[in-house]
C-alpha cells in the first residue's frame, strides 16, 4: 500500500494513505461498518497515479447510496466550490459564518479609505474588534492563494485602517484585516499574512479551526451540500441570494418557489434539518 502514489488536485504526487480516507468518512458521520466497507472497496481499486478526485468520487457514490446526509457532509469541500461562479455566494456564506460566531456583519460594502474607496467583501464587528475581510473564491481545488493576495489585502487594509482611526470611538478598537478562501494558502502567503497580522482562514487553516471545522461546529452547511437538490435547483436558490441549508429550513416555501414538487420537498427538508445540527 505504501508504494502506491496518487495525484492530488494540485497535480503533485503523494503516497496513498487509506487513513485519510477513513478519517474523512468518519468526519462525515458514516457508521463504522459503512466506513470499513468503503475503505475495503477503495483499497482494492486504488492504483498508481489514481487521482484524489477519482477516490473521492468512489467513496461519495457508495455513501450517497447508503446515507444521503453523510454524503452531504463528505462533499463539503466540493460544496464550497459550487458557491460560484461569481464568488458572491461565498462572501455571503463567510458573512453568515461570522454572524453565527457573534459578529455584526455587512457583506459587499463600499468603505472610504484614507486615499481611495474600497469595495470590501465583509465588515465584521464584535466588542472592540473591527475586521475587514476579503474573500477569495476559487472554483478549482488546485488553485491556492499565493503571497500576492495577502500583500494586496494588507495594503488595502492599511488605507482603510487610517480612515477608521480618525472616526469617533475607534481609538480603542482593535482593527484587523483578513483573507478567507475556500481552497488553501501557499506557505509564503501564510508566512507573510501571519507576519503582518492578517486573519487567515482557509479550508484547513488554521489547523483545527479551518472552515471545515467551523462549519461542522456551527451546522452552517451550504445548500450546495445537499445531494437531494439538482445543480439547476441549487443555481436558482443561489441566484435568490440563498446560500445555507438553514435558510431552506426556516423558509420551506423557497423550494416551492423554484418549482420543486411536494413529495421531493419532504426529502430535501429532512436532509437539510439533519445537516443543520451542529456537532
């Protein structure tokens, strides 16, 4: 097994580790028997040069047959990619995540800097914290945020911060810029961002508190996770500004509005409700 190498989304080769597959299935809430069944099938099928995408597809196919909700959780990374193509749904999603964590948020705001105006993806405030967050959305898993992005965001933040500091009551506030991405940061991007004090959040960064863990904890799953909705139906909901399973739960008539038949609505709402349970 150790000798088999697979191809990651970035195109690089890596030794195949079945433990990673097992762990991701357990995280998705699949029961022990199902996890072992999928692991056995993948161990038999894996070959030199197989892509991680192919391995994921195999596991997802079996999961979807046996447990729709586990399949929805398992496809979380892909679901974040489907919050496109514009990236605005991802900004709304980040805003919702920060709101859930106790921040007052505004999405898509024009902010006056010291030199020029800036269009800021998310402004978040809580207590004396005042954040300017930029969201970098990629629809391709192999695309990472390189060092140019935090460099650019930091310069914009410094311009905005100068202006904020002139405002009444801002002297005691702690201002910080940040970058949220649905993929990953390069090592240089993390090194620079950390050095200048930017908040960095990606799929798996910071370790133990990346987007995947925060979504699991909050139960704020994007509606694109649902295996019971078609691609066209997801697009219709995203066009309406709906990005969360929670939104569907709280307003089931949304499903009727986009033409989903009653009998299917029940299944979608059951899955959606189960996904919204925080862990």
